[in-house]
């Protein structure tokens, strides 16, 4: 019997006995099933990992956007920021194809989308060299122009005194700013110490600590650069930036740069600890494009072009000082803190106020221990340093740039993630992050013209106005404020009315008329208006170059004669006749707050009244700043006032109401609207 026959019989017998396939094939099948099961498990595990990662990313995105929306007071502010962000990206010039460049038409898909960006060749293919037989050279494709880098310069004072959760909260906020298009360069300020070597060691350690905290944030990277500054033996006080490229490279790559106040000597390389404030000013000067030393042999036009080119690379938008002391306190007047400082107008007064407090604290220190002093001298000196540093830095920057002085704890507390159960719950609004809020709105966290009683409720904190150091100060280089006549020379009273008209040479009447017409979007009957207000003018407030202003008058109630008697003067009503802000300055820069504060604090501290149409969208702003309101029946007017206790004086209240009812508008265009 042949072997082939025996094999056939064995196969037949296995088949007759109901056996399966040959053993080798059976083992192969079992092994395949195991491999398939393992592959399915691995695929399922990877799928679950992807789902887990996506869920985490969605949760982080949700938290980010919740924080973002919470930091914007209104939809208008959020839309305004998105519009600015869109405009920034549109600044990049569009590259026009040359005449020889031809586009291959790509038919649109059924959904209407052009599929070139999805299925077209990659940029590397287009940029690859092409060898041609013809000798006509093809011009290289134009290079993309880098987008302008929007930057925040941040100084963190004594981070070694902050705990890890606070550092983590600050790092989280910096990461969010970076994600919102605001690159961050952080300067560590270790304070002062007698041992410079120990101080340099602390600065390096804290820079590493902050860098590690930034790296711990999702999709966030940091770069600790320790060779940014240099110092000359000729001028060992003022450092300068050693390498602009070394600083800008990581920033353009989306990294948060952390720098310690350490400079290297130019003659013999040696690390030297410098003042963090001097380092901030050196960085500001470099980033503002002002550190260029002109060559005497260079054409001045070329020098100007070179400086302009440097300034177009970067927009230093914010100078942020994170100090445990918090914002600048106020020691005079009803307010306990400065939530907004217009440097052009207020810097000298606030500096003198802090100096007086510092001198008083120093003289009292000899009799009392530091614990018994209302404000320790070291605290006042710290506030003075922050005020002076902000002023010096903003003086080198465009007027659109701003400064923020706040505490790391304020930033970290508002950056804390809400509990999962609180995300969708109805309750107290989360505290707004001062840095995110300012980026979105270019405004202070609290309006400086708000009465003190309403600041805490809006900020969502009961103690925001009671404790020094728990507030945020928003700083602008600002604009000068002109008040005619000067209330510090002679108080504005009915008995001391100035013989002043709007056609006075000290007043630019055409610009004033333009301000009113632009703000109200209506044409003014100038002569009729002059006839009405001249002779009863109390004064004029002008912000900047007629960017905002207020015209205030003394008005007599109907039926009271202006005979110059004490009785008629006692019945005169302080009246805000026009309150105007140019459209381009509305909602930003604090122009309205500057004018309103000057009116209620300097010009009419005892109260003033005004009227507004009932459907005026600005009424909410007026309502928040007034002592009371009253809708005038049978008219389209609402009366507002800041006079304390007005409703308790029936005669004065009737006089206020009579004035607001009787004044006739002076508009040239009769729109038919019944006031």
C-alpha cells in the first residue's frame, strides 16, 4: 500500500470519526483567534485612551471658556475682544501671485467647500526645487511676513514667599493669556538681601519653579533663559538686553519665557544680580524698539526705518506687576484703593500722597513697633516702587498700552477650577480674573467711577473694598484733563459763577462741537446752544484732545427769577448739560470714568443732576453711578442725581425735577422724537 493511500485512509478515518482539521491547522486557528482577541483588546484600549484624552481635553476647553466668559462682563466685551483678535490676524499681508503663477482649478465638493486645503499638495512639495530645461529663472516665492507679536511683560515679586497652589494658579493664568494670543515674558523679583550670591541662587531657583509650574499646565511650555541681560563696566547700574533674538525666538514659538534678574558683565563674563525693576525697564526699552543706538555716520532716514521695523515686530501691550502687596491704596478721599490711575492726571498727586504717608509712618515708627502702625513704611515703599515702575515703563510705550498691579493671590484665586458640581449650579458668580478680564476689555476690574457701596457686589466679593492689598489697579499712561475754571483755585458755587462762555478763546469750539455731534450722532444748532448756556455756564471738563468732555451749568427752576439775590442763588441747580465721548473712545481707555470722576469729586462734590432719555442704553451706566433716579411722568426723560439726601428735601427735589423738565434741546435736525 502506497504512502499516498495510507494518508488518504487516515484522512478518511478522521473524517468518519468526526475529527476536525489537522492538528497544525487547528493550532494555527486557535493562535489566530488569540491574536485577534489581543488585537481587539489593544484597539479597544487605544480607543478608550483616545476617548479619555478627548474627554479631558473637552473638560479643559470647557473650563477655559467658562473662565473666559466669566471674565467678560458683557457679550459686547467678548465680541469686542474677538473683533480685535480677528483684526490682529488680518494684519498679515496677503501674498499676491505673480503673472506666471497659474492656479489649477479645483472643483468644489458637493458641500460647497473648496477641497484644495484638504487634498492639495503640501507646502514642502510647492517649495521643493524643480529642474527645468528652459533657462528662464523662476523667481522664488515671497517669504511670509511674521505676525506682530503681542506681549505682556510680567514681574512676580518674592515668589519664594508664595505657596505652590498660588504659583500654579498664576502659571495657569499665564498659560490662558498665551492661549488667547498674549505672549508672556516673566521676570522674577527675589527682593533684596545682603548676600548677593544667595539672592542670585534664590532668583534662579524661583525661575525654575515658575517654569516647572508653567510646564505642568496643559499644552503649555516654558523657556527659562538666563543669558538675556548684560551690564557694562562703564554704567554698572543700568542693564541692557544682550540678545533680542534669544528672547523673541521662544516667544514666537508659543513658549512662556521666564527670566531671572541676572546680568553678565561685558568685559569679563561674570554673573551679577541686578534690580528687577531695572531689568523690567531694560526689557521694556528693548521691546519698544528704543534701545537702538544710532550710528552718527548712518543716514537718519535709515535709522528711523530700522527703529520702525523693530517696533512693528512687537506690540508690548501690558506691563503686569504681581506683588503680594496688591494694587495701589488710597489714603485720602472716600475710596480705599485706586482701581484706575490716569498717569497724566494723577501720578504726581498719588506719589505725593504715598510720600506723606511714608513720612508719617517713619516718624511714628520711633514710638510704635511695626505691628502697631496703620501702614508699615516698607509697605508704602513697595507701593511707591510699583507706581514709579509702572509710570516709567508706560512712558516708553504707546498710549494704547496699559499696566496692571495686583497680587498673585488675587490672580490664583480667580484661576481656581470650579468643583464639578458647581459648574452648572446656580449660585454666586465666580470671582473674575483681573488679567483675563483686562485682556478682554482693556478696562479695570471695577469701574473707578462706581460708588464704593456697589464695587463689592459687582466684583462678587464682600471684602474687595475693605482690605488694602485685595484689589487690582489698572494703569494707563492716559491723557491730560483740563477743567475750566480750575476748581482747586476757586470752588464751583452758584455765588462764584464764572463769566465764561463756550466761545471763549481758551475753548476750541469747533472740536467741542465735533465731540458732541460724534457722541450723540446728531447735528447741533450751535448758535441756539450758545445762546442758552452762555451766561449760566458753571464749567467745562475736557479729557485729552477733546476725546471726552462734560458741560455743566447752573440752572434756575421755572418761575424763579435770576435777579442775583441770595434767594435765587440758593435755588440754583447744578446740572450736567452734556456728557460726551467720541465713538472711537467709547468703552475703552476709561475716558468716561475720567470725566465722570472729575465731575463728582472735583467740580460738584456735593451733587449734580442730569437727564437721559428713558430708552437710552447708557442708562444702566448712569444708574450704577447715581444716588437715585426718577422717571418724569408725561415725558421721555429719566432724572439722575448724585446729591446725597435729595429725596429728604422736598423743595430741592421739586427744583431738580423742574429743571430737568423745562430745558429745551438745541439739535439742528428735528427727528420728530418727542422728549
